[in-house]
């Protein structure tokens, strides 16, 4: 049988692993930052009708430019944005890939500040863009001075900032974005995949779009809208940026069914976004519960929480899995990430965390070693 190493793949892809998180059949799955709440029945019915209306014409290509969908997205975002300011694709990953394709590429450089969304450097590799890592402080924070110093050092064609940041959950200090916009020679992309979960008063980069033609804000319907299976991401930017990404988009990249389903979901956004406040309550409950147990926790404006386990995070991950709770090992030594879901899922997580000792070994309570059946914890930071 032919192995991957036998194929003439690019040298810079050899030895790499594909992006992905474990998809295990466990009672409580809190590892991919999905919305734990299924779509309300009225939304299910509306999406079903919208999709059914497209079925007879599937012999025809969809609207190549998704104009109606983009108009609906612009209406949702507000901030004076119109159809010309918005572009949509199959998840924010595809949107960001298109940005790499048109503004990055061989001989060009992208800068990010890790730990952050792990797809960004992978997208850089896939497009032949050189990735530079600016890093964050020991507390996962990012200051304007540090960010500007890295921009001056690397002079990147693309700068990626995340607010709230994945996997830490921290929102971006507005001073950082202001400083980077003033210094960066190329495009500045702010990934706001979790913006709807931000605490009151947390600003959005959307307000800065006027007067900043090189600023791009990317969003997704996967999280707050509970539309992860629908795969719909989008960006807001100067209309010239939208024109630019169309130079590299695949023909008819958004199916008629995806466009119809997304528009139906947006039409019921008040109902869908009704779960956001409940999820934020569970996030804050997780933060308080972990801190009351003496664990360090990163402040979060997202639908997840990064917490310290006090030892080998791989052992702690397996200990939680042995109790039926799947969280995310994002590759940060001593830290794990848990998604905020339903009250019942929070109950299960907080009960399971009691099985994880604080200390140098983080061995599961009452056991000398984790269950061998679970294997090593896969590591990766971020979700699509």
C-alpha cells in the first residue's frame, strides 16, 4: 500500500498533521466551541422550507455572488455596512484562506500572535505565505508596544488578530488594534468568530472600518447562531477588499442550499441568538467554579474557558474523558480549554474536574495512571 511519504507532495507539507479535533462519542462534548443548543423548531421548519424551494432548480448554478445573502449579513452587522462591504464563503476558514490567497502567497509574510487560532499558520503554509509568530506574554496578553515591535520587525503583508482570542478567550485591547493599524504596511485581519459572546462594553473592530481600507473583520455563523453544520462565514471590509477576494474565489463556491439555509437562519436571528446569554452565564459559572477550586483561569469573552490543570494537561485531558467529558488540549503545557454549553454540561464538567489533581503530576484522583483506552490527547488550538 502506498503511504503518504511515497507521494510527491510539497516538501513543506511533509511531516505535518491535518487540522482537526477528536470527534468522540461521549456523554458531554465540550471541545469544539459549538453551540450546545439544537436549532429551535420554528427555525428548523423555516430552513427546511427555504432549502426545499431550491431543490427543483439544482440543475442551475447558484447566485455566484450571493448578493441576497450578503445583503442580509450586512443588515445583521449594522454599522452602516451594505452588500458591497460583505463577502461570504463556506466558513470563516474559507474567507481567511481567500485573504491569504489574494494578499499573501510566495514571497509574502503573515504575522500572528500565539497562542491563537491554529488554522492561521496552516492557511499560510497552504498558500505559500511565510508565517511569523509574534507570541504573547506569559499571561497570554498582547500589548500595543509588543504588537507594534513585531510589525516593525517583520513588515508583514498580513497581520492576524483575534478578538476574542482563541484559545484564551481574551478580547483585544482596542489600543492594540489602533497601534497595529497605524503601523502595519499591509492588511490587518481581525478574527471575531466569537464576538457575540463578548461581555458588555467590549468593542468590535467593525466600528473602525470607515477610514481603514486595509482592515478586514471576519465573522462566522457557526458559534452564536448554532449553524456549525451549515458552514457559513463572512467578512466585512472596504468594497475594494470584497472585489479583491473575488479574484481568487472558486466559481459558485456557495451552494444554493447553503445560501438559502443561511438566509432563513438570519431571518430568525433573534430566536437563534436567544441562547447566547444562557451560554455566557455558563461561561461565567465555569470561570467562577474553577477559580473557587483554586485553578488559574483566563478571562473570557467567548463561549469557552482556558484553565490551568497544574501539571501535564494530557493526563488531565484523559482523566476528564474517563468521566465522560471531552475538552480540548490546545497544546499549551498545563492548560486545557472547555466549551460553555448547557447547565447540565457545566454540572458534568465541574463534577469531573474534581478528578483532576492540582500539582506537578495532574494524575486522576484515585488512580496512578489514565485509562490506556483513551490514548494520548490530540493537541490543536482552535476550531473552524
